[in-house]
């Protein structure tokens, strides 16, 4: 047999068109470049088009969260193409307008190439909105703050109410907050929910009823395992589902929920889309035990190498999780002052029964299953009933005397008004 005939017989054809040579492999499927793009873009459009909106009789505006990383880079390109009229001038999209949201993280990570991120945003004609991480300490916006105390236990959290005449700048308060969080896991957890809050805040201030984030199938699988490990099972549907609503005014959509990070990398390469490297608390970390998130990602990546269906299976499984109507319709449930999810009425009692506060000299367990009394005239308040299980763990990992973001107190007041 000639070499030409042999190479022809070994040629792998595209699984879709059955004619072109395959040069892209996703799991066990082989695609040519054209069919891969069609498949990738179709999944995105389908996920974005089939979602609900807070408005029943109106078309909504949507906001794309852009961090500069590969997933958000692909998301921004796809969303802008989705919203731009076709060559015929006809616009069939279900959304009236698109805006871009960006959170500037240079206060914590000065090495981020922020000018490169802004230059990418400026290549699109849509309006952009930017918040800085330190805006959560804006004295002009937040009139009251909380400060951690040394009275916290595994089941109770006592905070001090302080006046807003803080001498430190918002940036210094932000840096001090993360410096006083003991573990890298808790720092990552806090940063995630600060960014989530700022994205929703930007969407509401811009009048957008939809916030679109670039969580890929890979990231959703990581976050699912991570969330279970952190005790966020009660709020899992809010964290990883393709469509969720933490805020009554804004839907959060994840239209890349069906796409692996490998697919996103292929799309960016084919389209010539450059991204900006994002920095985290574990960037350049050596070893897999730096944080719970870092360990989870390493474990999932290793497992997926041997079993290629691991990540799609996890993502498909968690997509079946639904928010109980009992939770959605229960107006008496508090909203967590950290992550904004509903607080289970069993959260505090479960932690009290299964967590240790300390051991006395005789190695007997000392439990704190009662709420400490606080002086009504003092500035101390008990927020134990306004924290979900995972956020209680976070609060116990913050050193006493640390000033907390302004939105903590704002949510505390909202819960009090509701009750």
C-alpha cells in the first residue's frame, strides 16, 4: 500500500459534516474547524435565548461580566455578536441592549494588566461600567459598618457597629480585610462574594435585569465540589445553575455552562481573541494544598485526565438541582449578609451540634448552643441568624477588630426591616 493511500485511510473525518478532516478533538468527538465553531456558538445562543427574565411583558437589558480571562473573553465576544444586528439589519435577539461590567482588582493584585483589559472593552461599541473592589468601603455610599469582635464562636457571631468616620482609605481597608483573614480558602471565598455583589450592583444601577457570567462547564464542576466541601449545599442551585436569582431584580445567567474550558480555549485561538492573565491568591503557588479551591481543581483535573466524562457528568448532575418553592416563597427566611443566599433555619443548630468551639482542661467539649446576650445600648449585635453555614465559617476565620464591607450592614438592616 502506498504512503498516500495509507495516510488517506488513517484520515479522521469530522463527526458533523462527515467530509472534512478533523483537527479538533473534544472528549471523544472530532470536529473540523467550521463545525466546531457552529457547535460552540449554537450551544451559547441556545443557553442565552432559552432563559427566563424578571420582566414578563418587556424585553430585558443584559450586562456581561468581563474579567479579562479566557472564559469572559469568549463570553464578551459571543454576547456582542449575539446582540449585533445581522447584515440584513434584522435583530432577532430577545434583549434590548447590552452593557459590559468590569471589576478592577488591582488594589489586591497590582500586577494585573488593567490597561490591557480596558483596551479590550473599548474595542466594542457597547457601554461599559467599572467598579473597584475597594468601593465596598465607600463612605459616601455606606453609612454604617461592622467590625469583628473576639466573641465569635463556631455557632455565634457577634459584630460591633461602628461609625463611618473611618480614617483609613477604602483601599487600605480592603487590603487590611484580606490581610486579617487567616486562611487562603477564606480569602478566596470572601473575594468571590464581594465580586458577585459588585456585579449585581452594577447591573441594578445600569438598569439591566440580566447579569451574564462566563462560568464554563469546567468551572461549574469545580465550584460544585468546592461548594459541597464548604457546606454550601443549601445554596448550591444559586451558585452553579445555568439560571439563578440571588437578587429579586437581577437574573444571573451562565450561557457557557455546556462548554468545557478546552472548547473555550479553541474558540479564542480560532477567533484570534487575546485574554489577560488573571491573578488569584494561589497564583504561582507550589503544591496542591494551598487552598480548598486549589486542591479541588487539582483533584478534578487529575480525575478528568483518566475519565474524560468526569466534568460533563458533574455539571449535568448539578444542573438538575432546583431551588425549592418552599424556599422561594418563604418570606421569613433571612438573607445571608455575606453571600445573599437564603439562610436555612437549621444552619446554626446544625453547626452547634456538629462543630467544636473549644476543649476545657479535662478535654470536655465546650458547646455554644445558646445565643449570647448583648447589651441593647451597646454597639454589639448578634448576626448568627443572618449567616449561612459556610459564611459562619468565614466569619470565624477573620481576626478581631477587622472592618467589614459596607454591604454587610446594609443587608443586616434589610433583614431587620423584613422581620
